């Protein structure tokens, strides 16, 4: 599946291989972390909405590169943001990239 950005939101495939549309006006936070797979790791991104839904995306999905590019624009992140978000291998921390302060 692919990533699509519209005037009002984004559509992307989650780790459960389901497509969801997330409206921009309900996004509360965007976080990223490494998921430990015992023999390796994968990057995961979570979008939490005002209706308490959490959508989880994996770097293994086709839409990952487009999703990350959108997050960088949405959260106004610097070019090298991934180096600071993933400073060590197998961390147990979630890095909040953007949070609604309103």
C-alpha cells in the first residue's frame, strides 16, 4: 500500500496491514521508537489522536519513506532528526517528535 496526503489528512498502512485515514485536526502526538525483534530491530512510528486511537506504522511497510518525509515536514524536524531520535541500539525509549500544545 502507499502513503497519501490530502488537504485534510493522511492515509497509510499500519503494522496490522490496514489502511487508515487520519485527519490532521485530530492528531495529538507523533512518536517514534525501535521495536526489539530479538534478532534485530525495526523502527516504528505512532500517531495518537484526540479520540484516543493509536496508529502504529512500521519501517517494513512500503509507505514508510513517504510517511517519514511527511512527519519531518509536519513536525518541522531538522534534516538529521533520526540521528538524535535513535542514538543507541535497542533503546527502551519512545521519542516524541511532535505534540499538540493547544
